[in-house]
């Protein structure tokens, strides 16, 4: 066997190895792509179902000043206190939405009272409307990004950092140090989701918890 033939065979073997490696990489990419599409579709389906079963709460501050941010939290507390005192125990997100819509004037009044007590004169707008939310964790429960209906309160120009939680089922925990989601709220959520869906929003504990504050 002359030198040329040996060189040819070496090149041929290397070419085979390269082709094999490329085939493996291509197969892996195809598999990953299929998995990603399937997982993305499952995530989208989960978000759509979840959006039908929850009502979120969204409060937008007038600005990022310390005074306006504190005012936002006082409005939050006043509205939650009003709802806790006056809203009957409801067993569905739709029932809570209907009650909130029927009492939207009272919710605005509760907000305006807090603002007036603090010497401000910002207008307040409250409505049950559809809002887009990014991925958000409440303790060990993670909600995927997407459109959700929310009780939305806008204070003044509504250009400051906003605050949100899940109004129904009750995931509006106030302990931002321990971030313990009420068991009752999780049980309500568990009852309206499939076992697989509930596992998807509670299984991954590696999500970063953003607590209540988020930059728009």
C-alpha cells in the first residue's frame, strides 16, 4: 500500500467519524427542538387554563418616589381589608370577578380615602381587566407568563413600580420574609387543576422568587 492510498484511507475514516458526530449532533438538536415545542405548547395550555381559574390583583403607583410607593402599599392594604370584610366566601374566580365588578365604586372609594388621608389628590381608577404578567413566583407556586384577568388599580399617572398577587385563590400572602403561601389557597388551586398541571407550577423550586415588586 503506497503512501497516497494510506493517506486516502485515513482521510476516509476521519470523514466517517465526522459524519457520525454530525449526525448525532443533528439528531440531538432535532430531539431538543421537538421537546422544546412540545414543552412550550404544554406551558401555553397550562397558562390558558390557569388564567381561567384565577383572579390576580394589580396596584400601580403614581411614581417611584418613596411617598408614592408607600401610598401604593397602603391602598393595597385598604382594598384587601375591604374585600375581606365585605366579600362573601366565593368558590370560583368568576364569582370573585363578578363581586369585584359590582363593587368597583366601593373599591375606588376605599383607595381614595387612603390617598386623601395622606394629603394627596391623585385620581384612582379600578377595573377588572385583562393584563399581561411575566413569570411570577408566590412562595413555592410559580405562574407562567401570559394574560390574566386582574383587579387593576391605577393611582394617579400609574408610572411607578407596581405590586401584584393572586386574589383568587388566596395567594396574597403578606409575609415577604418567609413567603409562605396559605395552604387553603393552594388547595383551592389544586382542586381546579389537573394533577400534572399542579405539579408543573409547584415542582420547580429553582425559580427566582421576585416577591411583590417588579419593574415595568
